[in-house]
């Protein structure tokens, strides 16, 4: 029978061998990219754009262009209807706002701007609804404020540049929601002696 020390030594050897093998496979699997000057310049440009430290929720596999979207949207409405706590309603509305913003961006990228605009408008209305439903929850106010800035970032930096000219005025109009939500959150937090999220758009 092997001693405890020998067993530990064998396990360590096996683990080391597996780690080396994994690294080798990764080196083979990961391709090497050569960037053209245009790609590099685009990267520099994107890095210089405003980035809000806020993670949008994953929208799920069923988007507005999916046949099952109606069932998903109905489920969302039922979820809100049967939630009676106002702050919980606000949190759910914020979740829907963030998910629909992500879906809208995907639709614009997939050359479906008309549906993208409808989804974007719904996202911003949910964002507005989240602000209206909140009661005195300072952390939630901060979260909604950050989300409103993230919505503005995505619309201005990612959606507008790929929006067809005829739809640009309507997309620009949706920015009024996130701007108004941030203003209200800021005013509320300042009235409570709290520091609202910094708005980098006003610093430019």
C-alpha cells in the first residue's frame, strides 16, 4: 500500500501534467490575429469613448425577432403585475430595461433597425418606469442612475453610429428618457445628502 506522501506526490504529478496539456491545447486552439491599421485605429477610438462601469443583464436566447417573443413578453408583464412591492417592481422594470437595450443593440447590428427601434423605445420606457416606482432605497437609486448613464452610452456610442439616416431622429429622441431619469435620480440623491453617480457626459 502506498503511503499518504506518495499518493499526494502522484496526484500533484497528474495535476501538473494535465495543466501543461491544457495550456498546449489552448495555444493551438487560439488563433493569431494580424490587425490592419484600420482595425487598430477603431480600437483606439473605442477605448477613448465614454465607458460606464455597469453591466447590462444578459437578454436571453429569445429576442424580439423570435416567434416565441410574445410569450416571453407576456410572462414579463405577468411578473410585474403580480409583484406588489414598489422597489421590487422598480428592480424588475430595470432588469427589463437593461435586457431590452441589449436586444435592441443586437437587432441594429443584425440589420433589423425598425424592430430595434421599437425594442429600444420599450427599453427606455421600462427605465423610466423603474425610476417612477422607486421608494427610499439609496442603493437602488444609485443603480438606476448608473443604468441610465449606461443606456445613454450604448445609444450614443453603439446604436446611433449604425442607425439608418431615416431612423436617427427617433433614436436620438429615445435619449431623453435616460437623461431625464439621471436628472431625477441626481436630484433625489443630492436632496438626501448622497453623492450621485458621476455623469461623464457633462464633463466633455
